[in-house]
C-alpha cells in the first residue's frame, strides 16, 4: 500500500458534506489537500466554506489550499489545476465529488435543470480530469475517483437528466481508465449502497438519519483506492460496501448515523425523495 504522506489531492465540492469529510480524511492520511468549491462564506442553510475546511485541514497539521471554483466554468477548473501546481508542484489525486441533484421525471425537468446537472456532474468531471492529466502523465502516477454509480437502468425512470449526467461520469471512468493505463494512472467510480448523511440528504429530505450512513464509509473507500498501485484496480465502478467487503471489512455498524440502526441497502426503485 502506498504511503500518502506528501501526496497532493484535489477534492471538488469540498466545502461541506461528503467532500469535506473526504478532504479531512485525505489530510489525516498525510495528503496536502486542495479544497475546491464555490462557497467562500458559511450560511445557515449551507454551513461551511472552502476557508473553514482549509482551517480544519490545517488544524490536523496538514497543508491546505482553498480555491474558489465553480466547476461549471472551464477557465476556473484550469485555474484550479494551475494554482495547485504553483503551490505544490504535483497533483496525485483528484476526487470529482461536486454534484447537482435533480430527481424528477422528464416532463418536470426544464432545460436549465438539465443543463445544470450535466454541467456540474458529467461535464465538470470531464474537464477536471483533462486539467490534471498533464501533471499526472508527467509524474507517471495518479488516481482519479469519480463519485458516480455502476450502470443500473433501474435508476433512470423518474431521474432521466440526473442519470444521463451521473452515468456519463461512469462512462468517463471506463473510457479514461483505458486511455491512461499506459501512464500508470488509475480511474475508478465510487458510489454508496445507501443514503449518506450530507447537505443533499438533509435539504432534500431523503429519509431520516436512521436510514443514513456517515460519509466515513466513502472516506475509507477512497483511502484504500488511492493507496493501491495504479495497476491494481482501475476502470471499475465500485459500490462502497461491496468494495470494503472484498477488502476484508465485515463490521459496518460504526458507519450508521444512528447507533444500533441498520441502514438498508437501497435499490433505485426504492429511493424516493421525501
């Protein structure tokens, strides 16, 4: 397993929620972390910002770089990569975590919502990968993790726009993994089997805390992935629990948001907005 001390990780959507927890997990493991997100100030509805997370990373003894980034804009993504290289001279890990949620049928999806999920999900992940690849190729090493699901057609009805955008990220994983395999760069997708506690699950009323797991389960998956040699696992669309079970983990009780609860494994047909 690779030691992460001195590695540099970019996490998009890292001002709160899952992205924040992943950023802190990478910092705890020794990475310098670039916190990329739009929010520069905390609010009651959206607590946390790139600066508060950077302070948390530094409080752990890590190095942090907060870069305001709206992933809908190519020039801001290119600037994110440039600022990372200017500060740290390398890019080892990219976690494409920024996301837009829209679980509605086609007839209730205006063009602007379709454009939003496509821009923030599929297009942003594509552009972020393109921005970091020159540095990773030069280093002949790197890990990219896209937060997107395995192909499951059950997710599509009632969520067509969202599914196009998220499965587009998974296509990116499968295609790019083969393109960069000769450069010793790994590309994988990661997705939870049940709802993760985040601002999205809270604000969109996706069930109750008894049905949720902590984002720590995704952190543990990311850390295991990026510690592997690039050739060990690439081009895979992984489910968090299945991946950890394959790694020998058997006790998942510590990930439950409500102690003693057993969050169910959800199918897309069961997943409904509250």
